[in-house]
């Protein structure tokens, strides 16, 4: 179930962030991404604690990414990592370029 759930969320051209809403790193990730002009429906925050299989989702994320922690940010089916990775990518000027390449921005 967890594998199908995660795989159904990760799609080409879309940015998906798996989160736990109580995590301070989620808030920082949300603050950064919410400043960007995403096309409608191409940015999704998935609250894994709203499911009955949070641990299984984290186990599957670990298989996919090597990390069990959230947030985990996927851009067009590729995991770029967590909050620190996202911020670093943004500071290097690579985030906007990557998002423009995927067609996620207005």
C-alpha cells in the first residue's frame, strides 16, 4: 500500500514533498516553495501522518532515497533530498532552473 501511495504521488513535471506537519524542516521547506510561482496542481505537500501507514511510507522512502526522514522533496520523479538540500539548491541558483526545466512554474 505504501509503495503504491508514494508512487502515485511522484509524477513527471510535478513537485511533491512528503511531510509531517509538526516538523520545523517542513515549515522551512513550505516557506521556500510557497514563494515560487508554481502552476496550479504542480506542487503538492503530502502529509504522511494523515494515513494509517506512516511507518511503511517512511520505510519505502528510505528504499527510494536512502533516508527515512521527511520532508523528502521530489522534482519530476527524482528525489533531491530534504530541506537542507532544497535550500542549498536554491542558494546555488539551481532550484529555479530545475523547476523551469520541468515546466512546473508559471
